[in-house]
C-alpha cells in the first residue's frame, strides 16, 4: 500500500477506489435483475443494515481519527526535534572553540544527512543508518567533553538535555514509519465497504433517486477509504510531512557560522597588524 501512496496522487487514488466501488455496484445491480425477486420475508432488514452501517461508520471514523492524530504527531515531532537541535547548537557556543567547532560540524553533518538521504529513505519506510551513526557521533562528542567552570557546566547540561530529547523525538519519528493500525483492520475496511454496498443494492428499489443515492454512497466510501490510505504513511506520498524545519535549521546554522567567520577574520587581521 505504501507503493500506491508514494506513486499515485491522492485524487487518482480516490478515482481508482470510486471506480472499483461503482463497477462492483453495477455488477451487483445487473446480478440482482437476473435473480428472481425476493419475498418480503426474505428481504434484508433495513434496521439490520442501518445498525451495521452505523457500526462501520464508527469504526471508520475511529481509524481516521487515529491516523490523523499520528499525522499531526509526526509533524510535531519533526518540529520538536529541530527545536532541540537548535537549543543544542546555541548551548555549545560557550564551549572552547575546538569543542564547539567539532560539535557544530557533526551537528551540521547529521542535519544534512537527514535532509538529503534519510528523508528519501523514510518515504520507502526505512531508517537511514548513516543518520543514526551521525547522531551517535554527536552524542559521543558531547559526553567526552568536561566543562571547566560552573557557567560552562550550566550550558553543558542544557546541551545534553536538548540532545537527549532530540534523540527521543527522532526515535518516535522513526517508529511512525510503521503502520499505525493492524493490516487486518484494512481488510475490515474494504470488506465492510463492499458489504454495505451489496446490502444497500438488494435493499433499495430500482428507481432513479435510489440509484443516485447509491452513487453518492460509493463516492462517500471512496473518499474515506482514500483518507485512510493516504494518512497511513505520514512520511510518504504527496501529503507527507515536510523536512522544511530541518532545512531552515541547517540554513540558520550555516549563516551563523559564516557571520562568525566574517567577524573573526577582521579581528585576527587587526591583531596581526598590531
């Protein structure tokens, strides 16, 4: 299903599902006309169909609610992770220049890997090993440093807390690559949709208004099935979570580094001249 989401636009997914439902309904309509009329005592109870439709609607709405919450959580996790990485970058500015340069370089390497390689792997449902190794190296850089004074110790604690939280958010982000609901539930969604279509066809009379209402039912079900399909993979497809927060953070860190370099160069020239 991920391949479907990643390669077909949501409107086309909706169109495919709607065509399948409409074609199935047309076949069942034609089959109904060839069968002998059912007696009143053998007709499907409208009350039973209403109860089943109600349960199916609740089930479908519950699944969409879960998937939408996961989608929003995924977006929030990306923002939170980049926020903590920014706090890490700011907190290490009080470190010795060599330590700060090492941490900043490894942080930049990690963000670059996430932007250029890991985000593409996440579209396929895979974690990128190089990005994991990069953040592990960043963690090693930080814990190997020992602050010399109380002020630096305070900034060090803030940096370590921020990195730990960023790693936690990253792990949650990677976990969202997996399906949020069991595969059996997807089967129940499609089985329930076809069951409701079949029961409604045998229940209604062959009139124009009933046919139009059944077409609307097919469109309604196709819309919700498409929503379930698209929201199942928050990092795949057209409506996937953007890596824009990482791109902005990388741009910000690089600009700060360039500004710092442009400031230090005249100072060094002035010292050499003196």
